[in-house]
């Protein structure tokens, strides 16, 4: 038995024995509660009782929250952290570094990097990750023996790190969109592409769901998928994610070629709806906001990435008021701190509008725990019957001491996460991941990618 499996079985044993826990504070759907007894059976919450005595139940530290959903990640971008700012760093500095790393990742390196990155996410309280996956093939347009070898690496990485995975397999066919139409793929982008939407669909049709993995579809963007190829990517029963209007240049090119915005183009293709997530939605018009809201699409904001790439700040409050769902993502993983993303969302709104209180703490918690758009409607709340995902955030650290539990999401960070369960199994305890030294795992995974 290898070390991970041995560790896993020890955790499962422990989980099987200790099925009753007691939290001094917990954030329930009804609001903050005290003295909460939590019972778990078969990986789900069997009872949650506020105002109960501990009665010998194991005590949980800090404040208990539902598991967090990281709705938008590109795991391999983790290797770019602290590598894209030389001379100040432009968008092109970033893209050059991204392409350099993308060219050096093979399935083994992808497994090591994604495993360490997902472990870092678990340490931040993430129990489900939505991986927007477009690094499909070897460099140069060849194919691996298993055309889904890179997807298999991601699945294994999530299993090793103990997190649930929604694998959003992205269709990526063109090298960009200019005023004259779609551009050919450049050599680095060839590994992102299946060549045609039919070939993409054939490859994706061999991927399967499991108890811990959901397969979703993704349109990389209207820059990378021409209009006629948008509709075939839509499958109403599966999550569909798409980068939308992250930068003004995408809108300008779309307007020049199609005479409409990316959101309008997606609407015409039947791509918006309750299973769809528009990632970023930064530069959207009032009409786009109405379309996203009335279709009950979700918008995923990724404030740390939008700041890092100088994208701008989207109209989050207007989108939610129009009817859109709201989720959060770490995107390029320049930081992995979902609590920080929630705080950034509210703070960016304050800067954008010169008003405080754009999102109440309870709304930020809902965005942090939004699992529906990842295909896990029975996850993300401390309620009986839900999958037993739970995060304990310490309320006695230098960042959180003295904080009202109801406002914890505006004060705490990833560093305050103590305990994380996925399906009732402890993945993080005492701030330590079951895989051990995650910093070392990250360093070992990243350094080969920067050796020439
Ligand atoms: Zn992205």
C-alpha cells in the first residue's frame, strides 16, 4: 500500500468511528448558530442541531462553514505565480510565460502540478474545483495514446488531493478573433485544439462521471470557438462554462465580425441558461447583463486574476440583481484564497461604485459555496441530506480574533482554515493536508517546468 492509500484508509477509519461532532459556532442556511451538533452517516449530514450539548461529541475548532467551491481554475497556471512581473509585467509578459509552461507540461508533470495545486486549494477550504481544462494534447498537434491522458491526470490529482472535481473540457479551435475574423492557431495553441468541434465532441464523449467527478463542457471563448461551432458544445444536462468579455478587445472584435457582443452571440447559439457559467463578465453592456440575468446563467468572478491581468471590474451587483447566479474562482491561481476572492469581490464593488455594503456577508458565503453551476446541487450547505463537506475557520488567529462569526468571510483568509472534510472524510486537519508538505509538493512540481 502506498503512503497516500495508507493515509486515506487511516482517515476513513477515523471518520467511521467519529460520526458526531460539535461546533461552538456554525454558519447554517438560517444564519450563524451556536452549539451545533453535527452527525454524519455515509458521507452526508444526518443531523444538524443548534443549541445542543456536546455530549461527548468531538469538538470542531473555530467556525464551521460549508465546503467552498472554486468554480474556475486552470491548474497549470499555478506555475506562473511570481513569474510574470519582470520589468513590471504586461499582458504579453504573462502570455509568453503561460505558453512557455504550457509547452513543457506532459501528463506526469500535469499530475504532480495539479495534485499539489488542488492540495493547496483544500488547505484554503475548497472541497470542489471546477477545472477549465484546455491543455489536451502533446505539443505539435500529435495525440497521446489515450487522447484524454491529460484529463486522467487531473482526475487522479483531485483524487489524491481529496477534492471533488468538475472537469470542464474546453473546446478551443481558433487562435483568436481579430477584426477580420478568427485567426489560425499558433504552434503553442495547437495542443489546446482537437481541430474540429466534432473531434472535440468525440473525445469528450469517452469521459465519464463518477461519485467524485462530473464532466462539464466549456467553450474557451468566442475568440477560440467560431459562431457555427458554439451550439454543438451545449448539452443542456451538463454544466457549460465560457470565458466572456474578460477584456474590451474581445468585444471590439466580436462586434466587428458578428455585429454583436459575445453575450449576444452566445444567446443566439442557445448557450445561456441555468447550467451555464459566464466566467469574468467584466466588460458587459446593460443589455448583456439583462441577457445573463433573465437566462438565469451564473457569473463567475475571479477578482485576484482580474486584478493581476488588469482586466477591470465587472458589474457584479447589477448581474445578481438581474437574476444571475454568482460564483467565485481562483482562475490562474496567482493566489489560492477563496475567502480572499469573496472579500475582493465586495471591495472591488466598493471602489467601483463608491458605496459600501454591495454584498452582505451571507451573499458572499452563498457565492463561496455555490456548487450548482458545477453540477453538484446536493453540496455546499450545512443541511441534512447534503454531502458532508465542512470547513472550520479559526476565530482565534491574528486575523480573526474578535470577529463576529456572521462577518467572518470579510476578515478570514486561507491561512485561517483549520479543518476540511469532503464527503465526511477529513482532508485537512490542524491546517495540515493529508499529503503532508504541500509547499514542497508545489516546489517539486514547478521547478522542472522552468528548466530549459
Ligand atoms: Zn480562465
